[in-house]
């Protein structure tokens, strides 16, 4: 999902070469929706493994769902914040 975000960000920066903050915000609005929905759908699918009779399969479902949730947080919160900070430092 990070690649989707970065690809869209590259397109937005091409459209707004002087306003990287607006490009990051627009990327969050557009690519962020698809990243969120894909993560929710995948997490829900893997979460159904919780009902498996085999404990290792159930744990696999729990851990994968948790990992997808953490990746979603990283993609939508940490990634854009780091990008804003890095561009703010390079502009000064």
C-alpha cells in the first residue's frame, strides 16, 4: 500500500511542484481511501480464520489482521508525517 501512496504522491507533486503539503493532503484523500478499504477488506478476510478449528490457523488470522492494521496506520499516519517533515527540512 505504501507504493500506491508514493505513486499517487508523485503524480500530485507533478501537478503541484511548489506546494508539497497540498500534494500530500490530496494524496491522502485519494489514495488513502483505497488503501483504507483494501486493508479493511483484507483484514476482515483473514479475521475469518479465527473460527478455524486448528489453533495455528486461528492465530495466523489474528496476527495477519493485526499486521495489516498496523501497516494501515503506518501508511496513513506515519508515512505522510515523515514526508512532511523531510520536505520541510529540505525547504529551509
